[in-house]
C-alpha cells in the first residue's frame, strides 16, 4: 500500500474567444517560434435568487513551433478556438525586482472555430455543398454547410506534434 502513487494527470480542454491579437515572437536561442494569446471563456449559472448570471474567465495560452506559426497566420482578436493542452506555470523577475508567476495553458492542439462567408457568396441565400479540403501536416480543414445557409463554419484542428 505504501507504494501507491497518485497518477500524474495534467490535461485541459477549453473553448473561448481571443481577447486580442496573438503575440508572435521567436526565442533568442535558436529562433523557435512561440505565440501567446488569451481567451475569454463564459460561464452561465443561476445565483441564489435563481436568476441567470454570467462570469468570464480569462486564460492565457502559449503555443510553440508549427502550432505557433499556424496561430499567427489564422487567429485574430475575437476568433473562437478550442484549446487542448496542459497547465504550466512560469516565474520571472519583474523590472521592479519582484517575482511574478503566471499559470497558462501550453497548447498541444488547437481547433479554430472561425465563422466566415463562403468564397464568392453575395448574400445569405447561397446554396450548395462544400467538400472537405484536407491540408498537409498542419491538420485538417473541414468545411461544412450548417443550418445557416449563407455561412460556412471552418473547423481547423492543429497539433503541436
């Protein structure tokens, strides 16, 4: 019994919208691409008076390598994403000499949930089907005609691997 060990599980899945444009940079040592952004995730609940309330949770996200480049190229403020990753904390010294710590999500996979007009559509009464378009190592770009006939929802699933 003394040898039992708690499993080490660190997994997060969260969906939300970017609060501002992603910040892309490359590390000083080696030039590894990295992108940071934060998302807002809404939570609805009933208060003690049974009235609906809404709370917003802001979460930082960091992505590396090809995943960072894809985020730079495809994301902007208010874009909807689903992030799968793990929690990590960082500590650094601020300019005033104090220590700062942040907990953020290190992304393993990011699914872009952008809503956009189909290319060439003029109005909301467009019809027709969109075929799946498979992209290279960045992931799959699956386009699907939803209940709103004038829009196409783009789901792009990217992995850090």
